């Protein structure tokens, strides 16, 4: 445990398997979806760790398991309770979880479906305060007003219902709701994916400002690398339930070491029209996580796959200080990043 660098959360060998039941009366549950399969990472206080990967790679399950919306199948979720002492959230009982929920909250992708249509904005934002016995009615009202204001909402908005708002404003309500209790850790699960591009930047800027003002630590989930580039200090790339590369953002974008990361990057539109990118189209669909391919799970789609890729699982290793990857050929492949092209 690295308490000198102020780690807030360290996840070790986290697994979340979902049983697959064939029918209503089948309880054999032999097959499992390995939605999160041996994932380890840490997040420092005040830092943003981006978590990217195609849909179905296990990002949401990772976020939800860390917050104990799901019980982990195995692994540790070590969380600094305030004085450099780490608790294993995976072991928490109901009582301890209730206290933990004051410290760790989630912002959802689709603000509309996560907001109750019959509650006023005031009650929506105040609900986590009520659930956590925050204080008197007056103290709650004051907290709701102040968090709504810093999230860019007006006092008169508090009396209205969510349907009266645009997508961007609804996400401001969702953010205010998550932050009202002043958590330390926030899992942002694709918070801008459902928004118009013009609104995305506003919400990302708001999240950045709130992070500084409130001293927040983010796990920021997106399926698109370009969204995490500007908000993340470090980025983890997920494929079929495993993190396959993790590095500081600049390093990852400049010198990716995993072919899957390179493929994701080649799909990012480049701002400079003089640069013609050759998008490396990922062949085929993401495989079924209930029966992942042997060896390196990326091998059926990998343009660089060699003979051992089909049979031998590549080890997770630190190829440069702070740059982790699992690919047999990471030392010799010369992969193309994005920042190198964009920033000359
Ligand atoms: N509650 C659940 N029950 C069964 N399978 C699930 C459940 N939630 C997610 N999965 C499966 O786990 C895998 C990872 O899903 P998810 O974490 O939602 O991925 P992502 O957020 O990266 O799109 C998918 O195959 C998905 O179908
Ligand atoms: S281990 Fe082989 S299949 Fe997997 S990413 Fe590296 S080169 Fe591709
Ligand atoms: Mg998801």
C-alpha cells in the first residue's frame, strides 16, 4: 500500500462473475460471464483514472462492484477511510456500507432514466442526504441549494420536475445529486456519452472544476478514448473483463503498447485535416465473455498475433515505470499513437 503518494483506492484482483441461467427453473448456473476478471489498479487522491473499452468490456461492472452495488466474486477493494488506514470494502457489512456510501457515489450515463420523474429537482438532489441522515431540514435545503448552484442550476429549477430540462441540465442534476453528500470518490459512468457534442465539453469542464473545488477523486468511464484524454491523469484500457494496458494519459496516447489500444486510437477523428489516419478497423465483434478466446483474449482480432498468442496468456507487466501492458510483443511492436500525430 502506497500511503506516501496518497492512494485513495486500491483494487486488487477484483472479479465479478455473473451466473448464466438457461431458464427460470434452471438453478445449475454452471456457465458464468466473467464481466470483471482479475482487475487491479489504484487511484490517488484528487486524481482521475480513465477506464475505456468497447461496450461489454466490463467497465460498468467494475465501477458498480467497487461501490458495492454488486458483491464482488473475489478480490480486495481497499479504501482510505481518512487517516491512511485502509478498509477492505469487499468485506463490509450493511452497516459499514451505509457509511461508505457517504464517501463514494456514482454519476450515471443516462441522467433521465436515473432521475425519478415524479420527484422535484430539490428532492432528487436531497435524496442521498435523507438516506444518509445528513441533518435538519434547513441544513439539507441549504446543502441542496449550494450544490445546485455550483453545478450551474438556478434556485427556481429546484421546484421543477426532470422532464422540464434538457439532457445537459439533467446531467447537472445527476451530478449535484451525487455530490450533495460531499463524497471523496466518484465513479462517473459515461457521464457525457448520451449528450450532444456541444454539451459534452460543458459537462466535462464542470466535472473538472468540481473536482478541484471539492477535492474529488474520479474513476471516469467512457467507451471513447477521446473523451477521457482531457480529463484523465492516467488511463486504463479494458478488454473482455481485464485491464490490458494502463499508463499516464500522455504516455498512453503517444506510445501505446497494446494493439487493442492502438486500434481504439485509430478510431479517434484527427483534428488536423492534413493528416490522413488509416483507421484500423477492429475485425469482428467483441467475443462472448462467458467463453473468452484462449491465450491472449484479443488474438482473434489482433493484426499482430503470433503463434503463442493463441495458447499463452500474456503476463501483466510494467514495461516502463508506471506503464503496464499485457502483450507478448509489447517490446518490439512499433504502434502508432494519436498525440504524436496531432501535436506534431
Ligand atoms: N447484471 C448482470 N447480469 C448478467 N450479466 C451482466 C450483468 N451486467 C453486465 N453483465 C455482462 O457483463 C459484461 C460486461 O458488462 P458491462 O460491465 O456493462 O460492460 P461495459 O460497461 O463495459 O459496457 C457483458 O457481457 C454484460 O452482458
Ligand atoms: S499478445 Fe498477441 S494477440 Fe495479444 S495483443 Fe499482443 S500480439 Fe496481439
Ligand atoms: Mg457500461
